[in-house]
């Protein structure tokens, strides 16, 4: 797998140096930005594969950086921030971030998040063609054109809502989808009762999809935030 190019947006020099040293040691290409305005310029000029973004920037908030980048690009954005409240994570993810890493973080976790995101990039590229109507993840097969889902040789009999949920998750492999994002995509609203319904439908979907509910292979819960479809090797 070719290593991705990374834009590191971080105003704290020691942390920025830690990240870039780690990237260099693992053969990633990278460029840096010490503030939000420079980040937007570098992202638009160089079109990096992945953005590592601090939220607490000296000029504009990182949330605004996400919003501006999302107005013209779907490049993956991994937030690296000291803000650890669920509300901060949800705001960043709802605005368009793909993942959220809380400071302090380990180098190993950062590299793991990058590997996950890079695998998701590879999936996105494979699915970029409109003719690409088959999704494969481990034993899970979804034929989008036919509206059929299989787990190994067995066809899964899903309700319309379960199928929509599975398709939404599969088209965003490796990305945390918040409760609000999912309910807006499925029902067009994000009322509290929709979130309660989401939990019910997700539970029934998992019963059909996961062989071991205690060790889910395909759908990961992020408590208080949302759900993510894992990429099965």
C-alpha cells in the first residue's frame, strides 16, 4: 500500500514535531500548517490524502476549517484535540471529520488511525466508479443494484430500514457516523425518538449480522456518539 500524503495542522511546535517525526519515520509524505488559514490554503493547493487537524488553532477554530474543507473536498480529516467531551467529538464528526483522536495520544494509536483511514481511502477509490455496485467486507457482500445482502453463502433478510442502515455504514467504512448524521440520512430528522428507534434497528441488524454480539466484527458502537463499520481484513 502506497503511503498517503498528510497535512499536519497544529500550532503547538513540540506536538507538531512529534507528529512529523513519526510520519517521516514511517515513510509518510507530509506538509504542515500552524494555523487555520494556512491549513485551508495548503489543503486547497496540495490536495493531501489525509488531514490531521487540531481544533484549538490561534486564528480560527478547527471546526470552521473542517466546514471550509468540506465545502469542496471529501478528503479524510482526523481531528487531534485536547477537547475530550462527547459534545466536542459529535460537533467535529457532524461537521465532517472522519475520526477523532484525543490528546494525549500514543504514536501507535496515531499510526493505527492512519492505517484505518488509508484503507478507507482505498475502498473509496475502488467504489468511485458508478458501475461498482458490489460491496465486499470479509464475508459480508452487498449487491447495491439488486438490493441483496449476503453473509457468506447465506442471504440476509433485512427490513428496509436495516438495509438502508447497512448501506449507509458500508459506504462510509472506517468512519464514525454520529446518531444525528444517521437519523437525518435515514429518516430526514434527528428527534430524540428517532435516535431511540436507531438503537432498536441497529440492535436487530446486529443480530442478523454478528455471530458474537459481545465481540462485534462489523459494526462498532461509539457510546454517546454513533457507529462505525469496521473494515474486515
